[in-house]
């Protein structure tokens, strides 16, 4: 595991990079720049390929904040790669497969304004010997002003059962023919218009399941906390 962590850090420093974000004028005090970086790695002995893109954050004049966010992002990558390698070992032992497996990891910036950073990560994995491509999504939400991660509970009043009401809104917004699990609430991103809940095969069943579902701020009237109201 220690070797893998060193491996990841080396590729962080020697990988391709591309500037992909232009600052909003409102971001004067909590300026967050995002530089797209990534690496590709083919391991011929273990028969796998890594194709990874990730955001490198730069915070003007705030080294500690920059380090904290980038460390959080590195941990997400580390866990994704570590889980992938561990499953390769078990699949090889069970199936005896020697063909190429792969991990594709990419991201999307949903929000970067007024010190609020919201990023989704999409992990596509294929293990030789298993037919289907596995797609998982997770989110990272950070409040640079208050220097902490944003949890869903932060956005809603604590004295009401907001989860059931929010889940009902999500089902209504998706419409008929799509079965969604309640753990959809576990992975969300923030946008100007509302909260985006990330969907994949484990969270939504149906031929026409979208990539995500939006719940607009106005649909959550009366549910939002004082903190949550600040996003409207």
C-alpha cells in the first residue's frame, strides 16, 4: 500500500496537465483555480490499465487551504486505485482471467463560486473475466470560507425529517419507470439552481435513468437550514 501511494504521488508530478477553469469575478477573497491533471499507466505484469484525470486546486495566498483540498482529492484517487487493484487480485484468483482490466477515473466541476467547491468523480472499472463495466459516482463538496466539507445535513433543518421529503421530491422529478434507492441521498453536488444527486446503476434502475437528478432550491422551501438558504 505504501508503494502504491508513492506511485500515485509520482504520477501526480509527472502527468499531463491542462488548465480548465476560468475564475468567476465574485471569487476575490476565496479564489479557487482548478487545473486538470492526470496520468495513464499500463501494468503488463498484472494486466491492468489506469486512465486517471483529477483536479489540482490552487488557492491564491492560502497554502494550507490548498494543501487540505488537494489532500482530500488525493485520498479519493488513492482509495479508487487501491480498491481496483484489490479486486483484480480476487478476480484473477476466482476466474483465472489474464486479459486486460482497466480503471477510468474522471471528474466534473459542478460549482466553484463564492468559496464553494463541488466536484463529482466518475469511476468506470472493467475486470477481465466479468462481463459488465462497473460505474460508480461520488461527490466532494467543500466550503473554503468555513474550511470544512459540506454534508447534506448541513443544508437542512435538524428538527425535521428532511430525508423522506427530499426522497419523495427526487422520485417525482425522475418520473415513472425509474426505481431509485434512498441511498441516492449519499452522493450529491451543489449547483446555482439546486442540489444535484448523482445516479448510477446501483442507485437507479430503469432503461431511461439519467446521469443525475436535480432538486431546485425552490422545491425545498421550508426544509433548508439557515446555511442552506444561503445557496439560493
